[in-house]
C-alpha cells in the first residue's frame, strides 16, 4: 500500500509477502482490519484494528481492500 492511500477508516489486509503474514493472534492472515491511526514519526506508522486485537505495520505490509 502506498502511503498516500493510507487513511484512517480504510479497510486493509496483511500482504502475503509481509513478514507479519503468520496468522498469529495480532497478525491475522486473510482477515480484513481497519486503519485506526497513522503516526508518521513511528517506524511502524499504520495502526490497524483486527477482530479482537490491534497491531502496527509499515505501509508495504498492507494492501487496501476494495469495498
């Protein structure tokens, strides 16, 4: 995902190429989450809420889900 496409409220999934695509509780593979905040000063700037959890990622770890 490109930084310009990251907006709070956007639906995303973890890319299969991401090191976070492991299916652990806070890194659910093949699940849709919602961007809840973006912190430009952070090394993992995109915070995503998943069902039952939350985690932060780089832009390149995520892909937008078209609704």
